[in-house]
C-alpha cells in the first residue's frame, strides 16, 4: 500500500458543520463541537474529514454563499478554532479538507458590492452582467437551479446579473484572469494554513457560454422534475474551457505536495472522467455520484460498477459516494436492511469511498414540518421535493432527550430518528458496529485498498464481484433481494457478514446460501 498516496488509501467522512455538534447551545453545530467529537470520528476508522463551508456567510444557502473566502463565520467560531480543530485532527491522523466555493460568492461579498456599485467599477467584470433583451426581459432563457430565472435585474445600473443558484449567489466570471488570480490566492491561503485539500463546489459549472446562447429545451423533461431540467444545460455546464481551470487548480495544489483536489460534478461518466485530465493533470477525485440515483438492484448496480470502472483512464483513481448533504439519505433510499448491504458495497468497491455523517448509524431522512423548512431549495419551490433539510438533520450522539446530545439548545432542524451512536456502539449487530468492522477490515486488506476488481456479475438479486492483490483474493456477494439465494463461490471463509453471527462461516466450492439482505466478504 506504500505506493499509494494518502487520499487513495483513505475513507473520507463528510461533516455538515451546522449539524454535527453544537458547543455553545445556540442549536447550530460549530468548530469547537466538531473538535470535541474528533476522537470518535477517528475511532470510527475514517482517514479524512471534509467540512462543508464554514466561511462568513449570510447563510442564504447555509454557507454556500460565501461573503469572505479566508475567514470563519462567527456562528462556527474563529480562525483559531479552525486551527485548533485541524491540529487536533492531524494529531489523530485525520486529514482535513475544506469546501471551496469558487463558482459564485454571496451578494454581500465586497467583490460583488463593488461590482454592482457602477458599470465602470473595476470589479464590474468579476461577475456576469448583461443588458436586458430587446423586450426588456432577461438576457436569455437560462434557469436557476433553485427555480425561476437565473437573471436578477439591478435597476441601479440597468443590467441583469447571472446566478446559477439563488439571486443571493451571483456567479463569478471565470473568464476574467483577475477572478482566477483572486481564487488562486484563496487556495494558497488555506494551503499555507495546512489544509490537506479541497472539495470544489460545482466544478462543472464554472464556465458559461461566451455568447450567452439560449439553452435548448429538454425533450425528455418529466413534469415534477426540478424546473431547470426543462432545458438541456448545453451552454451553462461542462464547457470545454473549464478543464484549463482544473489544471490550474491542480498546479497550485502540486506546489504544496500531496494535497487532494476533489470536484463536485454531476455528469454522466463519459463526461465526468474528462475532469481527471488527459494525463492526470486534472482533479484527483471527480466525485462519482452514480450510486446516488442508481436503481437498487443487482443488474443495474453491476452495470454501473462495470461501466464506471472500465471507463476510467489508466492514471485515474476511482471513488464512490453513497450520500451527501444534497440528496436523500441512503437508508431512506434503500431501506434499513439494504443500507447494511450498501455499507459493504461502498467500502469494498475499488477506489476512495466518501461516507456522509450519520450514515454510519443508519440515519434516515428527517421529517420536516412546513414551518421547520430552512432549505431555500424547498422554500423557493414549495412541495417540489427539492428540499435538502431531511438529509441535514443533527447528528444523533446519544439517546438523551430532546436533542440526542447534539445541542443543549433548540436545534436548527429537528432530530430525525431515535437511534444514536451511544445506543449502537455496544451492540455488535448495530450499523455502527458494521461500519467499524468494515472500515477496519478495509484498512487491513490490500485487496480492498488497492486491489483490482473483476468478475462483476448479477445473478437474480445477488450482486457479486472479486477484489484481488498479490496472493489475496476476496469474493464479495450482496443479496439485494428479500429472499435467500444461492451464490456460486470458491471455497473460503467469510471475513465479514452483515449478519454478525455468520462472520467466520465456511464457503464451499459451488453453491452457498446467503440470506435476504445479507452481504458477505469471503477470503477465497
Ligand atoms: O450543489 C450543486 C448542485 O447542483 C446541488 O444543488 C444538487 O444538484 C441539488 O441540490 C440536487 O442534488 C452544490 C452544493 O453541494 C449545494 O449544497 C449548494 O446548494 C449548491 O452547490 C450551490 O452552491
Ligand atoms: Ca453552536
């Protein structure tokens, strides 16, 4: 495993700071709270933490509207709190990644305040300003990913500005070298501070069409999908010029040694893999979101794994994501039993896994009453189901009421379910114990950390594949159905089963029975 760099050997753990641990009773998670939980994060067996944005922000999009790129929002703490958290994490052997949000700033960022102040302000061209269309309306038909037009009228200067998300999140003009230099300075500030890398927000959206051409209609649009799906994003995503920007970010990180560049990219695999760069000079980990929306059956998952793994260029390192702060939790998508199978899948596929906080205890989506909704994606599109609050509810640390040990105050979102870290850690059959066993097994097995993957197959509702390295070979079988099934195997012994009592069971050459909802890792 020595030839791998650290992020290739790692399991990354996403922390949504607002919901992880509150230390001062305001019902909002913060940096001292996270720091107080780092020993438990390290004990889980992960290797790196990725913090969603913690910068000064009006919180219109809960931190993804940045008003200062090189500071910490007081609601989370101070730069010194961050330094202490990072030093504590490093002392525990945990790497620390920040969320870099370069596509847009907050409307309250000083850059935008200057840019909007007048048409001839030196920062006017740091953002995307356009004259109205001949009829006085928006310059073109581009839609916001949060609903409505992506253009906001500014009467003071008689132009519109573009915002891919909220009007409070004006898009920066990444064709402007001054913007690129300013953002490079931001990366360097945090790299000098000692962070180990970045997850880059909406990397695939940074460049928009130079001529601002209308997006064509989406012939496959289905009523009920998000509004912006009415259009193909032909001129507002995945533009060819973006790859030069990715190369430039990579070059900056390379000056600092082994720092990881992760890109948030919602694209089909063929386009996604372009972000590695032709010769690996792009992103280390273009996030692979294929498991977020895959239909949960053996045939579909076998195809998904095969298609992704075989599409990767030689130099590219795979990665897999099962959940994040923008999508329904995996236990709510596939059910509690299959969430155990999903844990085995995530931690035995080839490449770097990213684990979303709370999934390790099988947290399900919170039920958010109308008056509790906070997410603008829901507030702006009520009833659309676009709301992301359900997957952002506070971490459940213990069974104390009313707030599961998250806060002594009123949490910003309701606690989702009854389970907790405390309830589960003494229970060998709990989801938490399963994740701990899996993470420990993964760390100890070169076949899982750096081995090849092959013999990917689906037989009925059973998905199987093998991982191998040197003289070690593992056979993984996942029963995604609700009936017991026979699976053909070589002789071996089960190193782990989601059914705790079955760990150690002997597999014979030929047919072996695996239970409904069981996943096994067999040394063969
Ligand atoms: O998300 C990008 C994005 O497109 C998501 O909004 C996603 O497509 C949608 O929520 C449904 O999956 C990033 C951040 O992760 C998200 O939290 C921010 O709201 C958004 O960018 C704007 O910064
Ligand atoms: Ca707090």
